[in-house]
């Protein structure tokens, strides 16, 4: 993979003329290979290959109610299923991508950033079982090479600024996804992937991105947005000054009317910002660049997902992939920090308060 190197006061005739850095040795698997192996494995017999509406009737007198609990019973999946046509049995494969950078040790900065996906045709009750091995690893996100500052010093006479390093990290992640969303996967996404499945039957599989779940910093990174920018959310253009209305009817209306769209205007803004950086030699965080990006909290980075859906001629707004995930956004980090703080308050009041807290938790566990 090659990443163009920007630098203030250095301009070129085109972005292609700018110096580049080579990033090699990205640990990844072909997405089509992962999907093929998943459907050839005997465990694929648990997949629901056709979507359906799940209904429940509480009693003979009560009307039937629709149940929403699985991907393959959702309205979005049933709508996806209507489009692909072909001579073989068609199976729409909902791909649910997850990623979460994690520290490997309590001390030091050794970390790992795995990317994996679940196939939404498997029941959530099975997917949640560790023994099911339902998660399919397909990439480990790399970091910038250690010699990046030496390279900048040699080419430009000074090290890269923190703003430039942040820009290069964004570029690196999108370059990895460009590597993953290769021509083979594009062909499968458009025309299907014929696979002889676990039961010996040939089916035409149509991969479809269903969700992309990550914590907030990773989510805005994948959406090519600024963390805690003017517009905080990766799904809408509600401004920071309007956050105080959260939970109100007007706020819910704004989320719909101001939903982010991968429009021609957005792509033009990003391209103009990149021209300002590489053709005019402006800093990546300069006012000239920000004039194109600030209103929507954009970054001067091309989205791999945007380019992918443009190349496949599919009218899909990639921003809707970035769903709200309570596990990533609240349960693991925020609630843990809040609970630890509350326990510290209990200790500050007196050790007997912590004992009361323990007794109450034990009481609820016994009830369960």
C-alpha cells in the first residue's frame, strides 16, 4: 500500500507526484475467501438461508404481533433479499463488521487492532456462544511505520507535525479497507459468488454490508470524520450546540432531516480539500482546508466504502452502517469508569457502605 505524504509549503502538479510511504505486511484475508470457507464449513447448516417474518400471537383472541430479534427477520434484510436475481439459489449474506483496538498488557503500549465479522444468517443465540466460533477474523490493522519521522526529516527537512501524523493514520486505515475491498469482492457484491456449500449444493452468495460496529473514536475514523468535531455523530449532522436537545421530539426529527448522506457534494468537498493540500501546499489543518470540511466535521481523507459503492454502481449510503452499539459506547468503557467512581465514593463514605452495596448485589443474584 502507498500513502501520499503531505507537507506544508510543498506543492506538486498532482497528488500522484507527491512522495509516498510504502506499508507492507498487512495481515489480512480475502473477504470472498472468508465467506466461501464459512459456507463450506459444516456449521453453516445452522444458517437461515431465507429471511422471513416472525410472528407471535399471545392468545387466540389477540392479534398476531411481529417480532424483531434477528437479522434475517428484519425489514432491511427482507428488502435486500428482493433485489438479487439469478438462475441458482440466491442467498443474501449480511456481513456484520466489528473492530476494537485493544491493549495486550497492563503495562506498556503493546496493542492489537483486529477486524472480524459475523454472518447475520446465524441466530444471535448461537453467535453469542464462544464454542460456536461465529466470528471470522479477516484483518489486523497496522500502525504507521516507525521510520515515518526519519522519512519526513530526510524529504522535507523537518519531522511530521501531530496533525500530519493524524492525517496519515486516517489514510492508512482507509488504504487497508481499499486493499480488502478488492476487485474480486466487488464482483461478488455486484454479480454474486457461486459456492458449493456444505451440503453439496451450489448457491450464489451476495455479500451485503449490514452494520459496522466499533467504539466512537474508531467509528468516526472509519466514517472519515473528526472526533468531537462540529457535528459529533457519524450518522447525522446535528451540531454540538444542539446536543442539549437530546431525547426531545425535535432532536429525533433533526436526526432524520439532517442525516448524513454520501453525496456528490461531500465527495467534492473532500477532493477540493486534498487539492488544497497537495497542489497548493497548505497544511492539513489550515484554515484553507478547514473551509471545505469544518461545517460537517469531515476530514481530507477519501472513504474506501464510498469509493467501493461508487465502483459497484449501488445506491448505498455507507453512513448508515455505523450503528449505535451499547456494548462499545457504554457498557465496556463508560459504565465501568462510572461504576468504579461510584465504588470509590462508597469507600470515601465508609467501608460499611461497600458492604451494603455487596449485600444488595448478592440479593439480586439470588433472585435471578
